[in-house]
C-alpha cells in the first residue's frame, strides 16, 4: 500500500515535469525576438538569417524541436548559449554550485532553528518568548526580503564594518573566508525562510494539541515536553515537512533579489540575465532546473508524510 | 464490614467563566465517599456535571472551568490544591482515567504497548521491562487476542472493543488506587459492550481497585456499580447502594431516569401507521443490490460491503435497520441517497428506477429522498443561523423566497417543537438534542417522501433521545413521510419501527414486521442481539454470560464472506459442512417476514422451546432454594 502510494507520487512528479517542460518550451518559443536576429545583429541579410535558422534547427516543426530539446535535456546536453556561444553547461555549472552551497547552508542552519523555536513556542503558548516569536515571525514574513537585506547591510556592513556588503566569490577563498563572504545573504535568507517554518511548526503542533489523545496524555501525567516531542510532533510532521520543502525550493529559484543585492553569482540571477539577452536555451535550462527542484522536494515531503503515517506504514 | 475509605468528595464546587466574565456554576456542592474495592457510579444526563466531577479527582478541569470550593481528598490529599508538578505525579499513578472513545484517545502514531506502559514508566513505578510484563498480564486478564504481541500493534490495527479494553490496561498498568471510567461502553455495540463490561468487572475485582464509573445508562450501572450517585444540574439528587437505588429509587428524577431506560425489545412496542397514509406501492425499494467501496471491477465492488439486498419501504412506514458497526447499515442509506452508486441491482422510488449516482438524479427525485446525518454538530454549518440552514432547501427545491420562505421556516420550527426565535440563532447556541431537531428540520424542509436517519439518537442521552423518537413518530403521523431508521440500538428501533431489517456482515439475515421479528422463532443473530441488551437488574450480566449463544458468539469478530453464512463462526446452531459452504436459503415465515438460515423454521422454534424449558427449570431451582 505504501510502496504503491510512493510510486504513484513519483509518477505524478514525472508527469508534472513533462507538462512543465512543454509549457517552458512553448512559452520560450513565443517570446518576442528571434535568436538568429539577435546573433547576427546589424549584419543580418535574409540569406544569412535563413542559413543560421537552419543551422540552429529552427526551420523544423515545433514538436520535432520539442522532442529533440527534451531528449538533449534528459541526456544532460543543455545546448549552446545563443547569446555568447558558450555551452549552457559551462555557464550553469559554476552558478548551480554557488546556489547549492548557499541554499544548503541556509537549510542546515534554518531547519533545526525553526523546528526548535516552533516547538519551544508551542510548549509555552502565550509565554513571553512565544509572543516575541509569533510577533517577530509575522513581521518578518510581511517585510520584503530586500528590505531585510538592506537593513542588514546598513547595520552590519556600513555602520559596524563587521561583514562585507557583497558576496562576490573568486573561487579561491578558504572556508572561513567563504563563510564571511556569504554571511550577509545567509543571514537574510535564514531570517526569511525561518519565519515561515517556525510559524508552521508552531501551528501544526498546536493544532494537534487539541486532540483527545493529547488530553489523555495530560491525564496520564505526561510532562508537557514529552507530550509535544513524543505525542504531538509525529502527528504534525506532514504539514511541517511540506512547508520546509516549499521554502527550500524557494531558496534555489526565488532568491534573485537577494543574489542581486549582494552580487552573489547564483542561478536565479543567471536566468534573469538570460531573459534579458533572449538566450532561450539558457532560460529553458534554468527553468527546468528550478522546476525539477520543486518537484523533487515536494515529492520528498510527500514521501516523508506518507512514511510518518502509521496507518500507511503498518496496514491492518 | 465497613470498607476502608479511599477518597472523599466534600461540598465540591466547580464553576465556569464565559467570555463575558459571567460565572456559571457547573457543580454546586457535591459530596460522596469512595471506598477501596468499590465502584461508584455517577449517573445523570449530559450537563449534570458527572464528567466534570470525575475529572476533578485527577486534579483536572476542562478549559474554562475552575475549582470554586470544597475538597476532593484522595488518601487525605486535596486534589483541588495540588501544585502543577504534583498533579503530574498523581495522574496516571494514583488516579487513572479511561475515556469514552478509545479510538480518539489512543495516539495514532505510537504503538499500543508504549502507550499502555508510558505512565507507569514515567512515574518511576515500574521499569520498562516490568511494565511490559504487567501489560501482557493485563492483556491476558482482559481476554485480548494474542496478548504477547498485541502491544506491538498500532491503534488502527485492532477493533473498537479491543481498543476499549486496551485503554483499561493503560489505566491499570500503573496500579492506580482509583480509576475514573468516563462512559467507557456508551459508543459500543451491545454485543461488544457485554464483553467489555465483563472484562472491566473482572479486572476491577482482581486488582481490588476503586473506580468512579460515569454513565447515563442505568442498565449498565446495574451491572457494575456498588454505590450510585444520581446527579442533575450539578447537584446530587440521591445517593445510595446500587441495590437501594435500582430497586427502590426515592427521588422523582431517578424514577424518571428509570422510565427512560429503553425497555427490553419485545413484540407489541412498535407503532403502526395511520390508515390515511397507507398506499400500496413502496416509497423506496431495493432489488438484488450489491454495493461496496474501492471502485467497481467487472461489475463487482473491490471491497464488497452489502450483498444481495432486497428491502422495501412502504409509504408512511418506519423501517428500522439494525446491526453491529461495520455491518453496512450506513452503506445501505448511502446507496438509497445516491451517495454511493451500487455495483448492481436497482433502487426504485415510487416504482420508478433511480440512477445510482445522485448527480444523475432529477431535482424532484433528490428532494424526495433526504438524509439526516448522525452528528448534528458536524452536519450543521456553524456560520449560518438556523433560519438560513432550514431556508436553504426551501429555496433550492421549492423556490421559496422572502416572506414565504420565512413563514415556512416558522412552520417547520413549530413542527420540530422549537420556538420561532431559534431562526436567528447559531447552531453553537443550541443543545445536542435541539441541534438534532434542526438537523431533521432541514431534511423536512425539502418535503421528502423518505427520510434516511443514520444513528440520529446515538449521540444523545436516553431522555433526550426518547424525545427525538417521539418527535419522529409525530412527524410521520402528520406528514406521512417514510423513515429508514438506522441504529445499532435494538430497543430504540423496536420502540417505533413498523418493520425491522437485521443486517449482519453486509447481508440481511432477517426482516419483517417488528412484532414478528421480536417474537420467536428468531434468527440466531437476532436472538444474540436481543439477549445482549442490558436489563435494569443486578446480576443480569452474570446470568447472560452463562447462556449458550453468549459463550459462542460474543468474543468473535465479524467476518465478511461471499460464500456461506457470514454468521457461522459465531452461531451456536451452525451446521458444519453446510453453513460455511453454502449461502443460506431465505425462509418466508409469513408475508414479509423472512429469515435467512440453513436451519428450518421448525428447528429454530425447537431451540426456543429448549431455552424456555431451561429458563423454567432455573426459576424452579430458585424457588426450591
């Protein structure tokens, strides 16, 4: 039963990817502007345009190009940047690494902090720290991230001179230097994603806390700490992992503002550049990476919530 | 011999404070004693404060309530003044709690064994190893199946009756001085209730622990209590030994409670319809119907529930459908309503075949078949006022608007005997019984031909439930509506149904006019049901357990089979080699009275004679002694 459900989720994930790939392909195809035109620029004559289009395979019908593109994509051949002539792989690989380092670090820091704070707040609802946490996280969610980033730059870089205000990497930093360089965007992102995860953890736990089996645990003389950690947490895992997954996916794809503010060479910024230069293969590749990340993370979250359900784990 | 005093409740007062700061007394100065090895029953309807008092012995109040005065001493220690840290030590180790719904009070994500032993280990009474050993002993004592391994299972992997007994193990594991049992058998089927009661009684006796038993059911109290405290509106009406209260009730309220005890189901209690509504064609008829869940493969449901069902509901009649939980009662109503399309067979309304799926039924067909759900709490939209709830079907089916609609809402409120100003109230402001009336009023507003009532009285107290039944009867007489009344409670069904359908494991084992079904010869299952209904008599439980059908049938689980008689494994009269291999024939005893059994009518009658003889012999023995 459980294997069946997990396989079903995997199949749905695949189907989602296919649908998204079609959408990405179609949308990028109808973007205004013609790559051949852009490449040739002023020197374009109708003959050279036609020749280049043929060379780029753009005279083929849409669906043929789609399947070629999908096949290449699946085998790891992301194509050649139409704006610069470099391979997309070479453009992306460094950026992807940077993005992964950043989001990995944010995840490692923010997930334990968020769950711990969320649990703590749920253990003492109405206490001072709980009120600080709920009020603080609500304020942070409602403030745009560039604002948080700017404030941090003003305080930590401009006023106190503790940290550099940009996070540009040369590739030759020691680990400590790397951390120092990344500190500002890291702090910003940790604040942004933790706020949501803390709130969801707290809400998820408190929702379960009104169940009769929690009242029973109270009447058995179980201490509140143990009630939350043993009795409530496992029943609240589903919503919590889903919010974690959504936030991690956001870290990979949605951090362009933060990347821009700190001049951090991440993937999201690369995609924006690609859109500006009409570099369709680059945009397509980035879009597919983002989408795969989402699908994969949500899939993992789904599997985690299925696994945490004893009814599915232990059928009758 | 005077037993040693364990606990003392002295002038206990518990008040509630609502959002406006008003103080409402819930328990108004209650006093009684609990002795060691004694079961004290707190009895009364909902709102009498019985649960609140029982929880106070765990130094606990529901949110919004507070201790306003008096003392509650357990071993000389006042529970009302215990510090938070001390209350944690008391709960589970000195005083243990057993809740009404085991299904909701077991944590779904933790194994049964861990939950049973948790409290004893946490309080340092036993090591995990000792606790596990004690748990297994308790599983044995409570006659649970596979006692060595049941602790490794999760709550959803055992049945409701087993879970209820496992909760007793959970309470007893820490060897508490006092157990609080809050309506522990109310949600169970009669056959399961007997089993659980028997196990409780045995284990309370063996452990020599004291218990507070909270219930509204006097017949249950008669089986288990040594001492009875009768409560009404937070005050003690009367208290005394079980013998005094049951056999010689002094207070008017106790007498009223006794009167509301459902009489033993027997012939002659059912009502019958007034002639003016009598018509020949059935209001709703089901022919050769099979239905189930999980989708339909090759014309058969993946998980079959109902098989070969033939039922006909005459116009203006009340048909009671009874059986244990899981037997397919609600599924039958869902098929009639079109909520669950049948795999094969037909549903006819006024001799016209209906589509299986309600989405394909016409508006007037929908209007004629209305469903009344069990839980009024969840069936009524809490954000709508009563006027809107009842007004919606009036508008949807009959296009009534404005003044006309308002007038009709008033008329319907009057029909369900509620005041007109209820139209502007919200469901939250109403009591359980009133909500259930609104729930029925909404169906009534559609002006239906058939009302499908699914366990509509099961969540109500006996007195409130009896009022709802009286109302249903009045509505039937006034409107000529037909009712399909689903219940696991045979006494309720017997008190007002014209016909009874007995379902077992998805098949009809017996159906016919109420008086005939409740008279011998019985189908063996019908007889098991009838003899499982507790009587308001001390010693009934012991007597019943002696009987032959109990010995065979009580402790077994229902098995759904497609071949043979499903009741075979619990039947005292089963014929090995026949019953489990062939579907039983349908024997027609009279027009409309059918029993589905391999035994002939003569054989069924013979058994009845033997029982009567045995009973006569027993009575004769008693006289001699």
